[in-house]
C-alpha cells in the first residue's frame, strides 16, 4: 500500500446513473435494516413501488434535481447509561449515499487506506484488529497508547474534511453532494439543526468519510515508524519503550489538533503491559504474568466486564417471569443472544489461529473465558427455570427444580450452552463431550459437598433434601 494517490477520481457521478446500480444500493440498504427518515418512507413502503421509485430517483440524479433531506435525530442508549445521537437519513438519501460508497470504497481500498486501519472495511474488522494487537504484544511492543478522540463523529470539521476529500476526488458534483449531506443537518422536535462540524452517525457514507479523514493520521504514524491499530475512531499505538510511546502520543496530539480534533484525556492512557491491563473492542487484555504450569510468561484475554454485564442484561430482559410462554418459546428468545455474544467472543481464538498460521507462536491464554461462560450458563438456566414455573414463580421454587431441569434437560430442549458453543466453534467440542464434562463437574461438586458435610459431622442426603428432590421430579413429570 502506498500513501501516494495514483490518480484523482474524476467521473464518479456518471457511475451512479444506472437503475441497476441504484437497485443494488437499495438492496444493501435493506440488508442493513433501519427505520425510515423524516418523510415517513420505510424500507418496506419504498419496496412496494421499487421500480417506479428507483426510476424517479434516477431521473432526479440525471437532471441534478436531487436534494438531500435533513436526517431524523434519535437517541439510542449506550452501555454506560448515556445516550448516543443517531441521524437517520431518508431511504432515498441512503440509496444515493450507498451508491457513492460503492464507487469510492474499492478505489480507496486499492490505493489509499492503510492495512492497519481495520474498521468498517471489507475483509477486515475485529479479528484483524485482534491479530495486530496480539502480534505487537508478542513482538515486545508492550508500551501502549490507548487513545480516544473526543466526540469524533460530532466534531469533524466539514471544511477540513472536504479539503482532504479533494485530494482524492475531483468530481465536483459528487463533492457538492457530499457537502450537502454534511450541511443538511437533522430535525429534532420539529426544528432543523445544522452545524459546520460532524458527520451523521447513522448515515451510510459516514464510516467511509471517517476513514478517509483519519487516514491522514494513519500515514503520519507510518511515516514516523509508529505501530498502530485503528478501528474507526478507536486506536492503539505500540512501542518498545516508555520514551518512544510518549513521543508517539505527542505526535498524535499535534496531528489531531491539525485535523481540528482533540484527545479525550479522561479516556486516554499510556499502558505498560508488563503490569497494566487495557480494553479494546469489547475485550480486556490482562497483562503478562507467570504461567501456572511451566512458569513461562503468558497473558490472558477475556470479554470486557461491560460486555458480560450486557450479556446478562439481555438475557434478563428476555426472561421476564411476568410472561407465560412455552419452553420452546423461552428457548427461542435466549438462543439468538447466546449465539451473537459467543460468535463475537470466539473472534479472539480465530485471531490466535490466524497468527499461528503466519508463524507467530502465541503466549495468549483464553481459558478464563470458559469460566465466565460457565457462570453465564448457570445464570441463564436459573432465569429459565423461574420462567418455566407458571404458578407464582420465585427463586425458592427454582432451586427445587435444579435436580430435574439440569444440563441434560436444557440440551434436550435445544438451549444452546454458551460454554459448549464457544468450545465447539473454537475446537470442534461436541455436545456429548459437553454433557460428559458437566456430569463429571456436577458429580465432583456433590462429592465435595458430601465431604464438607462429613467433616462437620453432618449428613448430606438428609430426609428433607431427599424429599425436595422427589418433589421436583413429581412437579415436573
């Protein structure tokens, strides 16, 4: 990849003027889902007269009478309890933006973007980011600048962004259209609000514009021999010494100031990975420590604490005991959450394997993830047992049902254990292996409880305990 831009893009607008291409863009918009804009048009309503709507849009583009409309401003909750503003453009604006992305993205991928920028790019993403992080840590780049840009999407200066775009695109019509998308603003409570700063979070073209803008930062790092990984506006810098990482941090602050941006001091820190942990993309990287078996140095990676809390919260929301549903319906409510979370968590295993195939021996350990998922599975089963009890469900009744509604029962009714799914995707671990392991764990737990009772001079299988076990069997028969 080369920083030198080979050729300015001239005839971009002409490549939009085909009904087939506009239809392809609509299908992509449909695939990404999302609500309608301020005109009330939804994906579903637009599709009813798709051919007619596409031809009308094509005519507007050909006659240059197309005008963007303000986005609809909505707020979505963040994990920290705050709310993030989203600007939702109309379906028509999303189609045109997608069409521009379809033309520009391949060119920028081929000639402009840096290989260590991985967010919102085809064939890259979280796994690639994790690979880069692991590679740098293993290579001894253990001084890390963990940086956050203050309100990035809200603070990109339009004028500076357009100046950067003009270095690579000379099609005036497309540049004017992008400027209109930036300037058109949004509607909130009936008022139109616009600014000279920011791109719409929710706009189809925003991620591409963000990458073009911060690409200036990427090549500044590259020019100065600084190792980094960037995922949209989140990035890490890596160095072998404290002095080098401080220089990299200073250079970054200067370049960001030049771009009209600033660092969020509260969310930015310098990490010494020999003793400090750091978070990135929903994972926590736990610093180097002595391995238990061979005493050789290792480091651990787990899902971030907030991600686990979010997992539990999503399960809790889907298992409200006020509902009366069949067991199958309850399982269908929680399985998609389990799949989604585990598919993300297993990305770290995929990254380790990819690096291993490239010849990098890994000292990264992921066993702590298994413990976390075992705990989560226990929580999910407890929530479901209460949900299954239709008459006055409570925790006391849930405890009684543990003997009957055990691991084997839940597997039989097709609940996906997150522990099993994680190991299955990572290593091909089967359900039979899972059930065998759970039986062994359960047996060991009971044996330990019997031993503890014996040491206290108590009987474990008391008449009361045996009666509770029998009651559970009777109640669920």
